């Protein structure tokens, strides 16, 4: 990734664009993402065809909070990915643009810059791809609704050198989303050498997480996710269960399997699981202690854990230590062009 | 010595001509939810053994057209072998862990 400072090449491009009167987007300066403690900068996945720039991120943030690009002008990304709820939804199931419940709970969108498969079933291969196929909007709605907003018309010309298009909206929002990085949690400070950063209960919980409870089998790496798809039994007792990853791959091992979510900021969100069926972290821990729900495709890696009540409390204390810091400005409602 | 070597070369050439050249064995270990190599070059008839060196279950497969295979659920510690019968390049993945990828180039 390019550094934020002006390089000789950038100075040359600015001078050339001034001389040749190129559109401003041609000289947009690349944005250097500040990666908080505990996250691995080398693992960032920024698509070559959608580099980060400050202006694009600002535009993406406005669009993220703007309801006008949905078909009914009634929902925005922030309707289900609420900053104050860990960028997730406090409702069990999110609601679509017609007020009807969707079939899955809104996953958090923090730290998505570290992986590509999107959604609980990994049905989209990039954030841009996901945004282009959201059911609550369409290319017609985007171009028809936002294309009339004078402020946006000018911004899209400045950032992309184009009118308002669905592709450009997807790129701008994806750029903003990639800046939502959560790190520098109490756990990260503990790992960095601050022994006092974790309570005794959280330290015991960490030992259980990596040992007896074996949570790290799936919630591993600096982002606490193997990016894998596992059947824990959630929802399988229904008459027509959600088949999850199987809908994408048609492989039996993927039946009712869903993506391992990051555990960073997990205490800030809830309800939990792909269908929002478990209300609290303590209940989630108890669910895993029971070994999930038996069904023909239950992951062989699920097993009864035999945790005592106090051990389960310690695990929750550890999970609470994963609440990190996100740039406060990201959460503030932006001014939208009239 | 030279005579022995010439004899070995001659036998090898005869076996090759008869399609009986020795097949080679390769081992790919799955550890930390990655394959131990990203790229592997083998020849038709060679055997590749996939070893689950992780503490989690894997499901190694390839859906490259004409070269499909699937090991299905492979618990920790188990090994399974695949012999490649035709030349080509295939992508090997794990159906559970989406980040695991291996490219196998099967030479004639």
C-alpha cells in the first residue's frame, strides 16, 4: 500500500494533471489505513481496482448512512449494521426495505478488510460484489435516487470521474467498510506485555479458550476466525432449515454450516448466531458446552466441553476483553447532501 | 561402475518405454489450516498423500473439471492418498476452511 506522504511520482502526477486538466480523481491520494494493535497489517486485502482514498472513504461513509439508495428510501446499511451495536443489529432478524424480517441475523462488518467471502454462507466473493446484489436496492434505484442529488453528482465526478453508478456506490461503501478495524483491546494490550490489562477471570478464560474449551479450533488467528464454515446445529431442528454454505457449494459437509464470525467486539453485539437465536454471550458459551445440537451434519469438531459454571463465567470475561477501539469518527452520523 | 550405470539407464529406459516407470510419492500436510505447500508438480501416476496434521477435521477436494476428487471428512491424524491419472492443473481446496488452497500441476 502506498504511503500517505507525497511521493515524487505523486507530485509528478499532480503537475501533469494540472497541465493536462485531468479530472481530480486521477490524482486522488492513497489513504494509509492505520491498523490498531493486535491486527496484522500484512493480512489486509485491499483490491487493486479499489484503492483507498480519503475522499472515497468519506463518500462511502455518507452512502453507508444514507437511506435514499434503497428501493423504498427507507433503509441504509446502518439500519442493520448499527455502529453502537458493534456494527451489527440488536434485532434477532434484520428487516428488509419492505419491513419484512430477513432469514438471517446481520453479522458485524468490523475487520472485513482481512477476508473476502461475505455473508454467513460466504455467498459473495467481495464486499463490492455483496453490495451490488443487495435485495433492498437496484442499479435503477441507486442511479435514479442518488443521481438527482447535486452534491453526490459532484462527489462521484471528483472521486470516480463518473456519474452516480451502482458500481461506484459499491466501491465507495466497501472502501469505508475496510476502515472499520477493531483492535487495541484489553486482550491485545495483555499480549503486548501489559499484564494488568486482563482481569484474573479473563486470564483464566483465555487459558480455557485456548485449552479445555478449544474455542481456538475455529476462532483462531489475530481476528479470531478461521474463515471456515461449520455446522453447530443451530436452526437444524426447523422443518425447513437454513442450509447455509450448502446453498453455495452443494457439498454435504456444508449443510447448515455457517461462517465463523470474528470474536472481536463480540460483547458489543447480540443476539448471537446466524439466526440471532441466542440472546447473551453466557448462553452462547453454555450452548457450546453442551456440544451444540445433534444433527446429521454436525461438525465432528463439536463436543461436550464439561465446563463448570465458573469456567463459563471466565470464558465470558475473556470474550469481553476483546472489545477494541474503532476510530470514533467512523461511528458519527455524517452530513448528507440535500 | 560405468557398465552398471549404463545397465541401469537401459533398464530405466525400457521401463519408461513400457509405461512402467516408477511412480513417485508426495506428501502434503494440512497444518494450521493451510496446506504445507502452495504449488506442487507431479507426474501422471504419482501418488499424493494428504495428511491431516491439524487438530480439526478437513474435507479436501478438487472440482477442477475432469480431475475431480473428494476425500470427504478427514479427522485429525488421518492420511489419504490420491493418484492423478491424467495431466492437467487442478486446484485443491478444503470445503470447511475456505482459505486453504493448493495448486497441483500434473505433468504427462
